[in-house]
């Protein structure tokens, strides 16, 4: 299953910080069977979006929590074109 999650409160995030946060997820993703595919950020609003493939949204939540940037806003995206 694919998921998109949203992180808030990251105003002013830059490319380096986004890359470091994404790498933290990648370093531990296998522990939960998650594969993070991409991350995007809007420094103005402080929103960060992550796309992943995972067995469940709870698995995504656990990886983000272990990596130090928890989120509860996760959406399954079962349709794509």
C-alpha cells in the first residue's frame, strides 16, 4: 500500500534538513517493512510531505517516530494514474 503523510511546524526547513530527515527514515525503514519513496517540503508553510510504501499506516508512524519526526496525519492512497 502507498501512503502520504504530512508533518507540520517545520517553517524555514531547508534542503539539507529535509535530506537529513529523509535519510533518518531510510536508515531504519526496513525495521518496519517500509520503503520511503520521496519527500517534499514547503518552507513557507512548514509542511513536509512523504510518500511511502508500507504494510500499514502504523508502520509508517513508527518509523517516523523512531527517526525523531512523528506525525499522525497519514493517508492511504490506493488509486493513482
